[in-house]
């Protein structure tokens, strides 16, 4: 089936934020730094409060310098406690800022799928050198190893992501008919045909050659189909990208000895590097009846990687959602077997002490992107070191008894409660 999509608008009009319901009960003075894993609009408020309460302790927001070179820092908030190690606050701030700026620049270039950079063999470069032996940065080689080890095919859904990018940039419900597979039979048929290639390692795969070398292999049939349908990319991280970037930034900072802080992306990925025992908290959100609730707060200590998946938009920063007038949502969590966006839950929060954001994500993505919820797959993730939190109605279900929950949302209709599950 021949079908060519439009190029998505790189600067779509912003959508108004969704109202978040906040309980008026149990509102006390915050005494710990708060990491909010939803959007920068919400995170920014938490950061402002945390900074105001922590100035004497040296907590500050590290801002990367993007004046000379583009970088990915606009997607993240980096909070750091300057001076904890007893060094000069001014000198440490400069060193951390310089390293963070360099890491954000390098991540922006390496993970970019839509632009070339001199001497950088990034996703864009790989897509345009099919069949060639390519030496890639170590972080990309490890990324390909992770997808290869897990057998996850989301990396290869690039043509599907192109269609959804178009869907997310339309300005009216009527305009979605050209891109929405749920209402357009031709689009659905096209995505099913794309899926036959995306799901087939014989059609497309990244071969790992060792010593940092890879080769993107694409079958003749798939290349012919791509040429007919204007497909120019075979691999793309899209909505997963910031999980890998968060890991790269955190690992770079930690390798240099800077662990007194945490990174949070606007789209739900975070790395807390601080293993000092300081108390932290994460606001957990839930979505019911068309409303978004700050349902609870998870209180914890120790370094962790965190992932929050949600099937609804909450802010103008959300560029991977389209919300219809009736509240129906299309999102970027795609089932590669048919190209349809799916979610078995409204939200799923997961974290790990031993794995990074990317590996944590690949453990829970198949649970979230499904027609029905299979809790036994979360049991398997728990055994692999990934702790999950999800909701059944107003019941919050968690696996990890080493964390506590506070500020449970309550209104006239009832109150959220907590129960713990043992992995079977």
C-alpha cells in the first residue's frame, strides 16, 4: 500500500494544560527535596519550593549553557547540592555546570534521529548508511545491545512514529482523520503492513559486530516498500529517547564523582544519583473520570532510576498526545504488531536501584502497551529488580515495602489507600 505522510510541524501550537486535582488535606511544610515525574510545568513548582527550603543546604538548579551549541537540557531539570563535599561552592558549581553542559550537548547529538552532526555517527547517520559498517559511540552500542538482549522491537517502529507525529500536530478533531488508525481504515491497513517489517528481524535489525561497530541490515523488500512510501528512517527512539539520555547524563556525572543530585525529564524519566540517605519524595499521579489527581507521595531514600508512563496529557509540554473533544486520547505508546496506540493501565510507575531508566522502561513497556493488563509480567519485573506502582480504582498497589506513601488524595468521594503485592 502506497502512503506518504506529511512532514510533522516542528513547532506545533501548544495545548492548554490539564487541571490536576489536589487534596486540601494533609498539607504540611515540605522538608525534603521533591522530584515530580510528570512535566516541567509541575516540576518547576516543586523545584521552586524545594530550592526555597534548601538554600542553606546548597540545593540549586544547574542550568546548562545552550547559548553556543544546541543541547537537550530543555527536557530536563537537574537539581544538585553544591558544597556537600566541602569544596568551594563557586568552583564546584562551575565544574558541574560545565560537565552537565557538555553531556547535554553530546547526548543531543548522539541520540538525534533527524539531524546530522560532523563526526557523530548518530541515529540519523545510521538510518542513511544502511548496510555499512559503522563505529558508533559507546552509549549507542550499549543501547543496541539492550534492545538486542531484550528482543524489544520498539526501536524499529520509526515509520509508525512518523505517522503519529503527524497526528499529534493537527489542530482539530476533524483533521485527525488523515492520520488516526482508529478511525481511518487506510491508515490502519498501512500500519499493519509496516508492522510486518518492524516485527521481523529478517527485515530490519542492527547487527552487533563488536568493538563498537554495528551494521543496520534492511531487507530488499523492506527497502523497496520504504522507497515507495517515503520512509527514510528505520530506527528511532522517539518517546523512549529521554530514558536513554537520562542514563547517559547521570552516568557521566556519577563517573566524575558528582552524585549529590537528581535529574528529571518532562516526560517521566528520572535518575536520583544521591545515595547519602537523604529523604526524597515523588508525587504519583492518577487519572480517573477525565481528571488527573495528585494521588499520593512516595517517600524513599537512595539512588534510583524512575519511569512514569501515562496514557493522558497533562501539560503543553506533552507533544506525544492528542486529546479529542470528548476526552479520547491518542498517544505514542504503540503496539508494534499493528501500529495502534494501546494502554492496559492509565498510569504505571516503576523504579529500580540496580538498573537504569532505559532498562527499567523496557521491563514495563510490554505491560503498559497491551490490550489487557497482565500483572504477572510486573511480578517478573519485580524479580528482575524493577519495583512497580499502579492503581486499581482508588487503591494504590506497590511491591516494595522499603518505601512509604504519604499525602494520599482524599475528597468527598473517598480516599486513596495503599496495599502491597508479593511477586508470584
